[in-house]
C-alpha cells in the first residue's frame, strides 16, 4: 500500500521518536527496546530478522523504516495497532494519560512532558472523558 502524505508524516515522526540517540538511524538496541516495550519480547535472532526484513545491516534508516510500513497490508496494520495499543496499557479497552506516560518512560522518550500528553489527549480523546479507546488510538496513528 502506498502511504498517504499524512501517514508518511506520521511515520517520520514515529521514526524520530524511536531514534533514541537522535543519530538518524534506529540501531538493533533501539529496535529491541521499542519492540519489547510493545510486548514483542524479541530474541537477538528476532531482532536480526527484523533488520534483514528492513534490508539493514547495523541500523535502520528512515527510508528503510518507511519501506517496512509501505508493505504492510490492512491485516498487518490492525495487528500493529493492537500490539501498540496493548503496549501503551490499553488491554482493558482504553488508555489514560498515566498509561501513555508510563509507556513513553519505558522506551526512554524524554521529549514528551505532561503538556505534550495533554495536547495528545485533546486531539485523540473524542468524547473528552480522559481516555482513548482503541478506535481513537488507531485514528490518531493513521488518519
């Protein structure tokens, strides 16, 4: 599937979030940290397999990262959203601000502060109840 300009922008932002040391690449350690935070519990071999899928030797460039998502079909995208939603703490069907904050701390994202999380919830919390459901989460990622 070709990525829309919005999706392209969102995935570029996602890449920057995952690039913890801000060197323009996601290395094996960063990839493992993020995937494990998403509940994947990857072995070293699994991380190596992902690197091979991305056609990356030591680190994934932004272009390689975007290429991974261009080849996802709708079913893969749903699985990705479900895994991400659960990793953020949405196993009970909704996310609150504390769950999002804990997840961002777990993957060592320091750029997000409480004000950023408030802004995120203003956008994604459709009914204003302080919680984000799975559908709102998906829209937040892919609209």
